[in-house]
C-alpha cells in the first residue's frame, strides 16, 4: 500500500471527524445553558457580591446578552482556538489544566488496552481450542464473574487485600511525592503504583475481549483456508498460531478501538478509587467543586481523544489486513 | 415456545441465573416487610462486623447494612429497568425508522447513532446528572440517553433484512399501510432479538447506576448500592464489609441478569447458538 494513499485516507477521515466535534461543541453549549446560572453569576459569586449594573456589564462583556445563535458561534470560535475557559477553582486556564492531567490517563489507558487485548486474545483462543472442555468452562466462568463486577468495587476490594492486608502495593497516587525519585527509580515507582489500577480496569475489558476472541476463533476455524492448511499437513498448533489467531484478532482489535470511549469512562471511576492523577480524577474533583466549565472541557477533550483513537485503529486495521479497501 | 422453554431450562447457568434473579426480586419486594424501619436509621453500635447482632453488620453511623442492601435493591432495580425500557423504546424507534425507510433518513439517523457511540458514555452521564441535578429522574434520563445506540443498531439490521423478505413484499403489494406492516408483521418477528439485547442492557444500566451513585450522583434520600459503597469508602481500612456487602449484591444481580440473557439468547435464537 502506498504511503500517500493512506495519508490521503487519514486526512479524509480527519475531515469526517469535524462535524462530530462540532456537534459535541454544540452539545456542550446546550448543557452550559441548561445549568443554573451563567458565567456572570459564577464570576460575581467568586467576587463575593455584585451590583445589578456590574452583572449587566459582565454579561455584555462575555456576549451573554446576545441571541443564542450568536452565543453559540462565539462559543465555537472560542473552542476552535482551544480556549476552553478559565477554572476559578484551580486559578488556571482549563486547557492547560487538562493538558497537565492527560499524561497519567493516557499511561493508564494504553497499559490497560495492551494488557486487556493481549490477555483476552490468549484466553479466548485457548477457550475456543478446548471447546466445552474444562479450560473453556473455567475461562467462561472467569469472564462471567469479571464482566459482572463493578469496576470501582473491584478496585476497593483489591485495595483491601493487596494494600491494607498484605501491604504489597500503595493505595493511591501515581508516585511517592516525598521520595523525589529520579531516572529508573522513578519509572519503577510509577509502575509500582500502576499495578492495581491497571489490573482493576484490565479485568473487566479482558472478560469482554475473551468472549469476542472465542467467538471469532470459532468462526474462523470453519473457514476454507483452515481446511487447506490442514490438507497440506500443518499441525493443529501451527494452524492455530499462524493462521487462525491472526485472522481472529482483527475484529477484536476493531471492537477494542470502538470501545475506547467506554474505557475512558471506566478510567474516571478507577482514577477516583486510586487517586490516579489523570483526567478522571480531575472530572471527579470538578464535580465536587461545581466547576462545570472544567467538566465540559474534560468531556470535550476526551471525545476528541476517542475520535483520534478510532482513527488510529482504522488505519492500523488497514495495515494489518490489506484486503480492506481505503475508501 | 415450548421448545424454547425447554432449551432455556436445559442450560444450567441460565437456570442458576434465574434462581439468583428471583431471589434478588424477592428481597427487593420484601424489603419493607423484613426491615420496615427507615434504612437510614441508626440501629446499633457502629462498625459491627457481619454475622453478629446484625446479619451484614453495621456501617460507620450504626446503620444496619442488611436493611440498606435490601432497600437499595429496590432503587437499583427500578432505575435499571425503567431506564432500559426507555432506551429500548428510543432505540427501536430510531433503528426501526432507519431500517424500514432506508435511504437518506437511514444515513442521517445512523450518523446520529454513531455520534452517540463516540461520546465517552459514562462521562456524558456524569455531565447530564451534574447539570440536571441529582434526582432519580435525571439519573434514569441520563442512563437511557447513553444506552439506546446498541439497540438502534440491532433493530436497524433486523428491519433491513426483514424489509426484503417475501412475506413483507407480499404485504406491500397488498397495499398494506406502513404502520400495519411494521407493528403487525416486522416487529413481532424481531421481538426475540430485542428481548435478548434488552435483558443484557438492564445489567449495563445497573452498573452505570451504581457507578453514578458511587460518585455521589444519586438522590440523597434514597438508599442505593453504589451510595453505600461510596460512603463506606472512607472507612475501608477499619470496616471493609461496608463496601463489600453491597458490591456483592451488585455482582450477583448483574451476573444473574447476564446468565438469564445468555440463556434467553440460546432459547430464542437457536440458530445463533454456535456463537
């Protein structure tokens, strides 16, 4: 496949994402209008008190006296320049605040994504290859349990067992703040803190991908190319590894990409439980501080993140499977 | 139907799920009889471990956890079922219109559905409840608003394949109206898929509800499982059971619904059984 062809495809997909992002912005605006009070109320509240004349002045300054349509356009113009407003609670622009919390969330998500897809693919194909034997039954029991466990509760129970009773892992945070680790020690410290939150979120998604992979492997196993491979004398192990596994993995990876948004939602809960300093914890804090502007900013940025992840998965898919036509 | 029933009962996990689900329903129904007092009332010393004076122990304020779990079952099941019913109606309406009429309406409605699938749904639910205020109504609204897209996709696919079947074309050539074709001929034929997916949606709705109330986004005057876990979090070190018990209730309920849903799938869609 030519590079410029996939570059053109990526560009076209990026353009297709523009209306999605615009609708999200409009949705944000609608929610902002639905909420009680406007920016002038918030500012006046922060200042302590304000005269009606001052409030009217503020509304004029922010364009709040304009018709709704004009306000929406103003809001869109603001967002396009990545001006997401100002968080009075943190005394910081929202965009800057979100950017500083993006790293930990991405670290958590990438780890969970890799572990869940990897383990799910292995367990799923193991189950399919031992259909209705004890391995299959064990794995399906495990997935049924993991799929029914509320993520936040699993996190709390893991804290009780591994942090409070056994003392193996820290209960919260991303690193020991007072230790001032540098270099490799810092990486080790972060990894040590990452174990429990990543495991908590991985369990749930692993269960999902295991079920998908099992169904996918079963479907592939009845394909003609498997019969051909068997006829030319390959062992079952070779067929499973070289042929079935790779083909069966594709739909699982696509599904995982589509699920990126859901996983981000799961991250909110897990970050709250483990005080992992990412976007999810920021969302929880803004909920309590009644900082709606910040919450809307997080919502907007995470939706953009999902659009980007979907795009990357689509591109990866077309590289993995050359039969897919780039349209 | 007879064959479907016997297929369902041959499936052991589904029967186990059904028994579990009936137990949970019974517990919710009898909450007012077994624990007639307010579940928020303080009944004894705080931090009593389970299986002592009180079956599941007491929390940091001396509230009976067993009463909380039983009364919480009502809230959680109510929210889960009502939100799912709304989501099913919305999903069937949107998916049905798109699948039946096709063309530009279809592509428009599907773009809309895709948009809702792109949004990180839990964050969106948090945002909605935060803006509308934490009440049972807004929680139900938020959950149904984020749950309908899978149903719409399913119903669209079913309607599209039905639309080209011979018996439907016969209806069209007889001059039957759209409403009659849809409600008398297509919808009853897609009911089994809708029931299966809908039953699994209840499980997801319960998970979302408990997540929201764990974060403090629930009606402050109603007991719910997520709320107990959220409030017990601060005493995790001294009284793990405050969090553990309602969590077990969520796990068992969600598992029961999933098992019943899988069993229904096997019973109602026997051709799909190999998956």
